[in-house]
């Protein structure tokens, strides 16, 4: 059944929470062992920055959405992704992972994706963004959040991620509902948008940023001592949920993203030769070649009040 | 109870203008009912720092009440209020104004042909004609934000400024980025410790070149009135030409947008801030903002633009959807007015007990924005669909005043009991207005205060000011039901 977006917007507004609702100094921080602490720090830094990837995607979608309600929903989602990043930073501070006021930097692959989105997301069509952003959400955000909830016992962390999870489930519900709506378009229009999107030279930059990101995050998960199947299960979810909608299936871009997901979870697929090579190449990209961080990325804060 | 010829409700720009026009037409039996203790309406109420008009004063004034002495191209609220006061003084209107008289409602007595005006805490008054000059921007509107009552700091509405509050060293939040906000923010930034500006949708900002009028020019305007008229005409036609890009979506709309974008590029260097300040609707769809000071003020070290949706107000400040509580000593609500697009500012009961608020519940309408069928001898200033998007409101108002004073003169000269616009004429007029509105920028998809919740445009006039003025030039009595007073029966001579 089609989603009632007005009702969803009401729900989103009703369920807003703030950093001030969390007792950041409550006991439980000591439950992070020194060994876990060392592994968790870069992982959290990446997670926090991946929230920003979603945030930037939603910011672009807010400009493209066909109705005012959907625009407003995306404006909230943009802000909520920032809230998740803020909360994750606040957890890092709670666990003593921050060096003064310094904001930890993301890995190079996250940085490349942020850089790409910042430059090109606003010029991408809704059907492009509306199919790729859900994959990033299920694969990265969803899988990593699930991992944290499974592995970290700190009750404050549990509370924070329970709230984040609830937000994310609304994001995904809207993501797939929008894919369903987008799938109602004429095939001719969808194909034109697909070709129009792929022929842009900038799109290749996006692909070259996106491909190593997934493999890099897989490497990170493995480095944390976790079964990579958790990431793969999340990637499969994109296809499983998408298949439920007759119309989402009509989206050529959905089929492409799903097919790519299939390659990622098959470790024997030749795709990994390219993707793993790209992870190695991108790790060597000299810093001078990277653009300056956009000002929005400096908005991140662990302070509940400003 | 005595019946006066004309009751004017409101002593703002419209009420004072109506009184002058009536007096100039030889009508002297009128009274103005004003709920406040001073005249001036919107310009009495809007005294926030930086308050000014974004239409040049030469054009934002009545042609029948000249003022050669405007100090700048665009005047501040004090000077405009002074102008209104000087008009009232010049025409000896103060003795005709009943201050502290809040009109609670009006009701028409068809058999007698007069309106009964209920006034809070006082005896009612009867009038043969009523001019409703209460103005669309009379009632300040706080936004419907969750928890607005929870906030324990100081709250100020732009239209009810608290001049006793000292902003020095204070943390201030400003909600809204419309016409008032872009004037207030640069002033607050000069004073407050920090200013956070909460924006929902950015507007199109165009440059405003405000020059001081030289003494020589003032002297010329004083000594050669034709030169002032010429200047006014030049401003008028300059603004009329803007309608081509602002009222309708045309290639010229792109030109207006290019000017806005050029100003943004010139004044804002950071790409993300520029993105946040770039409107996503066509220029003209919402009120254009005219200022050179707003963007630079936003980039001062003590100022910050916040575009996250407001989740709620808390005891100490504003919580936005990115989870942060933005604490403030004072919140300034520059959130506009409770504009009557549906319903009426006061209860109005017309012929056969009909209630105008009910008829207007889905959106207001009128005949040429001035009269409504079923409500005889009642005239609106700034009635439905009389809003300008590109020209001076005073030009529209002056046309209304000429029209209604002519109609009232007709009522009095011909001793009419009723002058009631015919329903079919009104319907035909409104069908045409709504049809024409579909092609305008205001109905092009953005949400603005011009539209009701259902998207009905009861506010704007879809055309040139010249067209609006022309349609009100003559009173076509054929469009009205005209009922003369029943001649008094000849007295029967007493039989001795």
C-alpha cells in the first residue's frame, strides 16, 4: 500500500529527540575495554562521517522532491543524519576518544564520497539519488549501527542507537516508498534519466568513490573482528525490500544498484579485483589533491546546547 | 441614537486617507474608530530597529497629500509615521478619531439602511456607510511552534517591539527571514553578543539603493510640484515594468532571479551558505526582499544562519532537528501577521442575517476588492485580491479610496438606503481574477502568506497597478442594486 507521507511527516515531527535528552555522564562508559576502545575509535569516526554522507544526500533530495511534504521529510532526514553524527561524536567524547575539541577525520573513501556528493548531488536526478542513497543507508548506516548495538554494552550507547535505529527505520520506509513512487514513471522517462545520469563524466567519479567505500567498510568490519556477513545481510536487504514493490523493480537504477550489491556479497566475483584495487589506490591519494572540507561538515558538535 | 454618515474603522494609512478623501469630496459627517491610542496602524506598531518601507517613499505616499521632504529614497518607519500624523493634522482629523474604541462587530439593518457598530464596553453607533480600514497587517502572528509557551526567556514580536529590552551582550535568536527579519537582523548584529537566524525558506533578495534626498531636490519638489509628480510617475512606471517579471513567469523573471543570484554571489563567498540562501521558487512567488545589509550581517562573526527545522521551543531556547538546543536570552519572532485570507477581522452581519466570515471561510472574495454582495454600503480597503507584488500598496489604496468615497457620496447625494453589488457581477469578476491568477508567480507552487491552506489566492491582484486603478476609476451603478430611501410619508394635517 502506498505510504501516507503527510502521516509520516507528523510521525517524524512527533518523535524528535535532542542530545539534551540523553544523560551523557551516566555510568557505563567503563564497559569499553582498552582493546575495544582502540578498535572502536576509527570505526566510530567513519560511522559519524557516513552519517554525513546520508545527510548530504537527503539535502540534495530535499531540493528535488516533487511535493512540499516530501521536501519537508527530507529536510528532517538531513537534520536527523546530522543529529546521529552529533550523538556519535558525543559517545566518542564520553568514551574519551576525542583529543580536545578536535573532530576526528574520516577515512579517505568516506572523504571522497562526501567530496563527490558535495559537488554533484544537487545536479543528480531524484531517481538516481532515490535509489543510491537507500543502498548507502542499508549497507553502511544500517549494518554499522546494528554492529554497534550487538557489540557495545554501554547503556547510554544502547539508548542512543535505539533512537538512531528508530529514525533510520523511518528513513528506510520512506526511501523504499519513494522508490515505489519513482517506479510509476514511464519506462521511457526512466531510461532517459538513466542514460542522462550515466553519460555525465562526473558520474564516473561517483562510481569510483562509491565502489571502494563499500569494500573499505568491509575491511573495517573485519578488522574489528566481526563477521562480514553482517554487512552482506544488510546489502541483501536492499534487494529483498525492493523486490516487494512491483514499481521499484521497474527502476533501471535500482536493478543496477541491486546487481552491484550482489557482486559485493560474492567474494569470488571478479568485481572484487577492481574494488580492492581501488581501495589500495585511493588510500594513496595525496591529501593535497583533496578539496577542502565543505563548511557544512564543520557543523558537527557533541554539545547538547549551543 | 444619532446616525452618522460614515464610520471608518481603523486610523492607519487607509483610514486617514479615507477621511481625507471624504472631506475633499465634501463629506464631513464621519468618525474614525481606532482601537489604539495613536494613529498610524502598521507603521505605529512596527517600530523594530531598521523598520523601513521597501517601496520608494515618493511612491509610498498619497498623490493627494504631497510630501516634498522625504529624507531618503526609502524612508524608515518613524518618518512614515510622521507623514501619517502630519496628514491627520493638516486635515484636522484628530477630533474625528475615537481612540480606544475597539469595534467588536457590525450588523446591517436593511429596513433602515444603516450599520450598527458594536464597540467594546461602549454604546453602539449607527452609520449609513462603513469603511473597513482595519488593514491586513494589523494582527501580529506568533508561529505555531511546539512548546512556544515553555520558553522562559524574553519573547518579542517584530510588530510589537519591546523598546525597553537592551540587546547589548545578549544571545538572540530570530525566527523568520522575511521582509521584517532582513531589516531587524543587521541592526541586532550590531548590538547583541550573538544572533542566530532560524530560516525555513530563503527568499529572493534584491539590492536596494537608498540615497539621501539632497536639499536642492527637496527645494525643487517644493517649488515645482510638477517635478515631484514626474518623479512619482517615473517610480510608478519603473515598478510597473517589474510586473512583467514578478507577477508573471516570463523570461524577465529569470532576469530578476539573475539580479538576486548576482547579489548573492557578490556578497556570500561560502558555497554552502550560498546554497542555503538560494531560493527554490520563482522570484515573485513570495514577497521579494530588498536589502543590501542582510547577507553581510549574516556573515558577521557573531551571527549564524540555522536552517535545521525547528523541533520545539524548550525552557532555554530552540531545539532543532539536528538535536542541538540553541539557547537564547531572547527570541525575536519576525513571523509576520495573521492576514485574513479567510474569515473577517471582525464579525460582519449583512442582509438577511448572513455572516461574512462563513461566506469567506474557504477564502475571501469581493467585487473589485472593495465591496461584497449582501453587505451594502460597506467598503473595504485592502480587501480581497488587492495586494500588489511589484508596486506601491498606496497606489492601490488611493484607487480604493477614490472609488469608495465616490460611492459614499452617491449614497448620500441620492439618499440611498442600499448600494449593494450584484452577486452575478461579483462572481464574474472573481472568476476572471482566479483565472488570471493561475498564470502568476504567486500561484506557481510555493507556499506563501498570499495563499490559504488550500492554495486559494485571496490576496493578490493579478495584473498591473494601472489595470487595478483603471477598474476602480468609475462607479458603474449598473453593477449594483440601488435602493432609494423610502420617501418620508407626508404628515397628515391634524383635524381640528
